[in-house]
């Protein structure tokens, strides 16, 4: 019987149907399915399926974004139940993400944020044109493990260096890891400015974030 | 709710005003009266004489009323069918379609990059790649197989295409009587001569010789095809400045005169039989005398004569999308892409030429996959700008909000496939880093990889074993006296 419920959850995410995802989440609560089980066995498999389809070139950015949005809607419904039950969803890591000052491009950043969020990270998206001070404040406020810095322009990517310096000055480095991304960013640039990693694409960013969190834990 | 205003345009390209089309046809008629057309097949001459043409030796003067009568019976549209009998190439329907270029004598060897004489095995490979690419609405008998005796070469390559493909086929005979056995072979595939006439699968290219000559070969093919009611496609080749007037418009007049004469001969033998107003013209490069298929003027000649053919109410064909370059380089992409685009904009029903390098001498599977991308781009352009939403933008912009959340709009997912062409990996849109990580593949390397993928994914279309055996028997019976090897070159590869 739960199999039918899980299938509805998976389907809602794969279809990118946010209303159906919310309904499936509510139905899970009504049926007494523990929220964590609904997430892990219902919604996450759908997200993984979409991610695999995207990586294989069978699915596209809109499929991915709609799936992530559906997943988010389901999580919103389930979140109060988790709190009621005093269960904390195991968070893979806390990420603060944003596009650097002077730059208003956010497609890549949004995609990375969505994917991190649906992969179990707690994501705080600061939006675009974010100043170094706001990054530092957000990292402190949310006790972030990782900061993700996006820049699309060669003229704004130098802002990534400024933010790393600001994190350093605030005494947050090295425990807080920095990942950088954006069209002009390279591995060489990431090393040059002292970032902990960069990824070519959004899927790779999730893998990178998992690695960085693992490395952080090992160091502690 | 009333229809909202603002229809998009279907893009098109025309080079001739209506009055100039009229003038071209007037001069073409004038040429048919004086100097007339040379017709080198006695039966064709007798048919023309019997219908009222003035004959002096092989010179035939064709009066306008014979032309008018032929144009009245020639169909304005017809279809080629796939093996299942479904219409797959629609002539005269306002649809632009493509097939690989025919009759290369070399192939671009994928391993060495050399141009080497083509073999039966090469044709099998080309057919498989073209079968897998939706860009190609039809197959062609794309090369001459050097390991097959010339006397049976036309029949044999059609046989190999039939073994490996379910698509319609553009083919042609190598000799005056060559269509006979080929029509027999097609009838086996179709389930009899009547079925073949009702649902033809192949069209035969038939060539007049410039200027104004229907040789025994061309005329005989027209007669035999008209009687079998198997479609004929006239491939007139005015070579501007060499075998035709140097002016583009003058070459179009010559093309029209040759093709009008062809329609008359054809319709006298088989009134109502399908015939196509086609060609493979070119300019002559005055530096060397070569006839460049990638020249822009060559494309302009096709656009212009196709416009004349359409004005006459006939289906059209062109020879574009080929290059004079020797490898898959920038010139090949440039000339082939422009040719396909210009031909598509001209609304030509069937455009042959894809895959061809070296001025139609060399065929390449790798170029077929590259040209398929240019063809897809041309088709996308023809599709034009669509208006699939109630408001053009307002609803989507409001829904996306200032954060530009367009990617998350269900409309984006619903509509992007219709709005955007998704090219194959032959078209490189990767980042510089990703491209470097892949080993910096150039066009040729990407095309080679795609060919290998297509070959691996190819599955031979179903062919009734009894029909295949009968076709094999026919080919063997006709071919062995010509010296065809008993082990039938290419057949093992085709059946693998």
C-alpha cells in the first residue's frame, strides 16, 4: 500500500507537478507514513531519476527545475511534521549560495541551489549582486559548511577572490569551504584565489559539495 | 474569443519576378522551336513526330501546344512511399525534403582521411547512416561501387539500398535500358508492378545533356519510366559559361527548354506519369573550368529554375548541400550549410547533395551526419516564429517575476522543444574546458564518433525473406553474365 504512495510521490517529482507533490506529501502524513521515509523512499528517488535523465541528455533544464520545485513543495509540507516529531532530517551540509556583487546572472546558481537542496543540503540562497559583507553575515548566521560563489562575467569573477578574503578576515576560513562556479571560472582560477573547488556543471557541484563536507568532517 | 492579430511569416526566397518567369518560359518555348532539341532515341523521335513536332534527323522542333498538352497531363504532386507503403516523400506538397547526393565514385575513408574508390561495403555503411538520420527523407544510391561490374552497377547498388533501408530511394540507371531490371527489382519489393505504380518507392534521375539534347540514354529512360509509371526526375545541368549561357538567367532558360522537352517526351509515352522538374546546374569557374557545386551561383540557379518549375505546377528537385572541399573543414560546412538553407528557403520539394565532397565525386558518412545538422537548422528556419501562447510574453514575464524564474515555468518545459532545435553532439556547444577535457575534438572527430554511434544503433528494417531471395536471384541472374562476383559484394555486410 505504501508502494502506491511512494509511486505517487516519485511520479509527482518526475512530472515536475508541484501540486501533486504537495498532495502526495499530505496524503503521506494522513496515512501515517513517517516524513523521513516519504522523503527517502518517495520523493528522492524521483529526484535521482530526473538527475540521471538530465546527466544522460534525455531531460532538460526545465525538467530539472520543475522537479526540484515539486520536491521543494513536498518538503514544505513535510517540514512541520518533522518538527512536531522532533526529528531533524539529516542535513548533508549547510550551504550559503549567491551571485557575487555586480553580477545578476542566476540561472546556474539557481540550478545548483535547487540540486543541493534536493540532495539533502540546507541551502540559503542570497540571490544576485551579493556583497562580501552579506556572504560573511549569512555564513555566521546559518553556521554554513560551504559557500557557493557564482559569477558569469570575467569582470565580476574577481569578486570571488574578494569574498574569500572577507571570509578569511572574519576568521571563518578554512573550516568554511568555498566552491566557485560560472562560465569563466576554471580550476586554475579556483586554486589561484584559494577556493576549495569548482565544478563544470550543476551535477558536478553537488558531488563537489558532498566531497567538501566529507573532507570537513574528516578534518574535525 | 476572436483570433489575435499578427500572423508570422513562412520564410521564403525567390529570385525571379512573375514577369521574368514568363519571359524565361517564352524564350524556352522559342528555343524548342528554333534551334529545337536534339533527341537521339528513334522511338522518342517517332512519338514526337506523331504528335505533330517537326523532325529533321535528330533535331525536333516542339510546338507550344505539345508543351501545353504535356503540362496538362503531368501531375502536380505525387508521393514516394516507404517499404510499408506509407507516403514518405511528398512532391508538390509544399514540404522541403532531403536525400544524400548520388553517384560518388570515391568515399572519404574514415580511418585514413583519403579519398579512395568506393565499394559495395561503403554503400552499405552509407545506407545505414542515412537510414538512422531523420534529416534524410529518402535514401539515394549514393555511390558507384567500384567492386561491381559497370554493366550491372545501377541495378546492384539499388539492390544494396533495398537490403538495408525502408525509406524511399532516389536512384538512376547507367544505360538506356538500365531502368528495366531496376523496375523489376522495385516491383519485387513493392509486391508487383501495379503496386509499384500505385505506391512508387523510388524516383529515377534522368539527365538531358547540355545544351538542349536528350540522348538515347536519357530519352529511353524517360519512355520506360513513363510506361512503368515509376517517377522520373529530370536532372538538367546547364553549366553556366561552359555548356550554357554565362548569365544565370540564360542558364535557367536553357534548363527550362531541356526540361519542357523532357516533359513532352515523357507524357507522350505515359500521360499522367509522375515527373519532377529537377537539376544539378553549376557555374563554370573561369580560372580552371571546374564546376563548383558549393558556389553561391550554383544555389541561385537552383532557386531560379525551381521557381520556374513551380510556376508550371510541377514538383521540384535541386542539387544543393554539397561542397567542393575535400574534407570536413570550414569550407565544407560553409558551402553545404548555405546550400541546404538556400534550397530550403526556395521551397524545393527534394534536395539532393548531402554527404558530398569534391564537387559530387566523393561521398562521406561523416559528412552526412554533419549535413544533417545543417538540414535541421534549415528546417527550423522554415518552421518560422510560432505564437503558441495566449499572450506573446506578458503572462510568462509576470509569472517569472523579477528573479527571472523562467526555467521553472511549466510553459518553458512545454514549449521549448517546439521553439528550439536540439542539435546532436556533432554541433559543439560545450564550454572551452569541457571541450579541452574531451581532447579538443574537431568537427571530423565528432562526426566520426556520431557515425559509429549510428552504426551501432542501426537495425536492419524487416524484409520478407521470400522477397529478399527473389531480389537476390534477379540480381544474380542479371549480374553474373556481366561478371558479377558470385559471393555478391556488400551483401554479407548488409546482412550482418
